[in-house]
């Protein structure tokens, strides 16, 4: 359980009103199948110190701007779970005055939640990080330690090292000889790179993006051995090895042949995970359905999105969507529709979201040549909690301790999951 101050000041959440919900009723709602959005009104730093697993950050400072994007169905049941009565009441008033009528405050806040024996989780993007760790446990993701990979590089073994982080993160630091290929692009771009004798190594900064990236390539059925670099760039530095900086080597978009292979792989994945394709008529019908929340995401790269996208679709590159679901879709039980240019990236992303318990569909109408495209980026008017990775503090010793603490936190999420009966992504699957 995340450490959290046990003292309760006089203004902590405690009154029981018609606009509140008890811990027991919230537990029942979490276990149910109806839509539910749990939000936390505190600032990002306080939120990251300890929050409900399924609670998304909706800080007061820009709550209305965030709600417009994250809570598209106005009638969705919303529960506010913070620790200050005044703060929770303020958020409740903002939402109700602006068209969200079904907003309740958790009685006693997170303190009553803990008092009833339930878990708080520290950090941000916790559901996604937890899911990544569970993927490794369930699928037995093969991995390689930094020292061994360094030996292979020195020996000039045939390797394809792919960094599944964003291009910006890759440019800041990378494993020697590595190339940037963000997670949602891996199965789409990898087929042009494959050499018969090469081992594919996927890395990120820590653990879960490399785990999901490696498993995505295994899922895509590539013939080469695939491993995840254990503990990513942090593990590399903890092993006393040197990273590169300022690298701009990005894996190119696939050739026609590479794209055909990727599409064929995605078709197999679609069948394996029973991914349903829908047309625009269905999407338009769902848009008018006031009883269900609909999220629409374009999972291509930001540059592709800027060059033309369907109206109403928010850019959410596939790897980032899976790794930060609580920044994109916060209503449990909602529908998610994904689109791209050839179904590959949308299908691969949908396979993971489906395993996370999201009702996910792929739009079957291709974007190419569509007259209804919009152009340019839709900048968000609100901020989201950021994962602060311990990269380059001035004190190297402090940096190493911080890196190890971060990695230990990720691994420990599974232990917390095992003792938390509410931390289930689905009612019937392995997670």
C-alpha cells in the first residue's frame, strides 16, 4: 500500500450527503459492469503520492478543460476521491455547473478508503505500468541484462536494437547502436529490418514499454528471436555502462512489402484476440448514444495525425495509449474506437487494450483519400501527470539510488496487485 499521511485534519472529506458515495458502494460500482469514472482533484504531485488504482487525475486548476476531453458523456457516473472536503466539493461544483449531473464525492475521501482496508497506489500511469508487469509474468517475456547485451554489441553479434520510447526520449539518451521505433510502430516497421541471423532487442527507459514492445513483436509472429532489455536505459546506467546522446536515427516508415507483411501479421492478431472492425455508420450511431461513453483515437504518429485525421479523433500513438490509458480514457466500461491508415497499428493496440478489459474496436474505413479530414494538431488545454524518471541529477550516487527505487517500485506493483481484489482488469481473463 502506498505510504500516505494518516493524520486527518478537520477539513478532510467526511460529511455524508446525497451527493456522496460510501466506500462500500464504490467498491460495488468498481466490481460492476456499468460505466464509472473515478477522478482525483489534487495537484499532480500529491496525486502521485497515493491514489485509488482506477482514479485519474483531474486537478482543480484545469479540471473543466480536462473534463471536456476525458469525460465526453455528460451523464456518466463520476466519483471524486481526494482527501480535502473543500477541494472535492469545488470539483463537484465545477462539473455539475457545467453539465455533468451525476457527480458524487467519496465519503471520507481516500482516508476512509484506506481505513476500510483498501489499497492506495503511488506513481502515475499505474494501471498501465501494472499491466506491463503482469504481461511479463503471464507471457514469460524473454529478457537480456545490460552486461550481456553490451558483450554482444562488443562482439558485433547481429542485433537489431529498437528503442520503444518516444523520439524525444530517444534523442536524449539511447543504448549504443539502438534506433528509435516507438512502441506502437514496432510491428508496423520491423519487417523491413529483419535479418535472418539477428536478435531483436527492445528497450525503454525502465521496464514496461520494453516488455510490451517485445511481446508485440512476438505477437506479430516475426521469425527472429526477441528479447526485452531488462530495466532499460536505467539498467544500462546502473551497470556502469555509457549511453549515447543526441541520436536521431529513427526507423523509417515501412516499404510496400514491409507494410504488407505487417498487415498480414495484424490480421492474424485480429483473429486471435477477436478484434471487431466497425464502419463510420456505427461510429456515428455510437456518437449519438447518450447511454455510453465513446473515445476515438488515431494511433498513428503525431506528424501523420497533423497531416490529416478524422474529425473527433484524438491523437494517441499506440504505444503511449497503452502505457498511459489514464491520460486518454478514464471511464471504465466505455467504448474505444481506433483508427490508422492500414489497420496494423490500430489492431496491435486494440489487442492490448482488449486484454486490459477495454471494449475496443478498429475503424475499417481507411483514412487515405478521405474528404472529411482535418489538419493540424489539436493541442490540449490541460496538463497530465508526468512520469519523472531519474535521469541526470548532478549527484551520480543520488541518480543511481533514484533509478533503483523507480525500478523497484514498478516490480512491486505486482505484489500490490496480488493482495488487492479490486485490481482486476477483466472479470474472466488472466489480468
